[in-house]
C-alpha cells in the first residue's frame, strides 16, 4: 500500500509545530504578554518531514516592555524588534499557517494557544482554529515519564544530546519535533522487548514538576478519552489525536510478562494471548508519530 502524499486532498491534516517568544509580564509593561517572535514548521504526518517553515520577529505596541539586554546569548532585545513588523502585519501569514491544521508544541495548550488568541483579539481579527492539538508536554509526561528529569524542552534536548535550546521560535519548534522522534524511538524499542528494556522506570509519574504540572490530569480529555482543546479560551474543537490512558500504553509494567516463579511451567496459551495483547499495545505508538 502506497504511503499517502501530504499534497493530496485525501491526506490527513498537516501538523504545524510552532513556538512563541514573548515578553515577561510586569507591572510597568501592563501585566500582559507581548509576542516578540513567531516560528513554525509544517510537517507531513506520514513521513515527519518538514515541508514549510516561517519565522518572524514581532514589534510589540510597547517597546519599553522589551529588555534592552537579554540574559540569553541569542535572546531577543529591544533593538532587535524595533524595526520588526507588528503582529497585525504578519497576522495573515500566521493565520494561513495555523488555521485548519493540527497544532503541536511544548506546553502550547496552556501558553502559546492563549497568546495566539489574545494577539488576534488585540487587532480585532478572527483567530485561527486547529483541528487537533498535540501538546508534547502532556504526551511525554504520560508516555516517557521523568527519566530525563523535569519535562522542560532544554532538559529533554540535553538528555538526547540534541544540543542547547536557543529559545528562538523556529529553532525550538524544530527541536520539539526531534525530541518527540527520539522519545518515540525509545518507547518503540522498549515495547518490543519490555522485559529487557523497561528497567525500573516508572512512567506517567504524578510527581513531575513543571509550570503545567496538572497536565497529567488535564481537562484536554473528554468523557470518551479523546483529546480536546481548552474550553476557557474558546477553543472547543475536538482533537483527533487522543492520548492513551496510563497503564494501557506500550510501557505498562504489567504487559505480557511470562510467569517466572517456581509454581510451575509457563502456560503457553496464556503466553500466546499475551503476545496478541503486545501487538495491540504497539498500536499506541502511532499516537507518538
């Protein structure tokens, strides 16, 4: 069977990984976030290849909300955005990239999605709408666990040797995709040899601490177990990419492990049944890709 082509009308919606860089709210800056940079890559869901990219700096309405110097080596300064286009000037391009696609990113459900909605409301234009949402913070917290430490992008990138996070939108969007690829590869290998490769990791730990700690029990899951967008900012479109429930994915410590006690030989019928369950468990990895 031929692999579907992302350019055909019958293809599934493309995935757009995006990231925003913003100001840090303060009383002097009006206690709100201003978008300073937008970066995105459009990815074919069948091959995970980048088919389009876009990035732009954005000049906020209040330049004094931007620091004169950045504590990061490649951080965004007031001078860098002083001659950049306003959000209104790039809103059309951003809308075209985001609308009608599956949105993906790290912690986008609680941060980037809200900033997009606020920014379009600020200029009096309709905000783009996704057809699905993949927040890698929630997915990896549930599936990959805390083996890499906290769930920050910089920590995950360091764990896989992907380099240092630059905190620039386009670079971070591309790094996000690479982190997901690496995590998915590890999960696939572990699911193929669970008794050998699972080790002592405890997946889906509720003790993970991030700025979105509650994502482990996020409201993005409806009563049917499917992922949906947050209702508070107005996003109510159901997402087709549902995350598997804890304990049902390929990393469950209870999946098809043959009996190894001293109470008798392994029941071959049960073992065959376990192998069938293992094949079903492997299907959960499609959610990661």
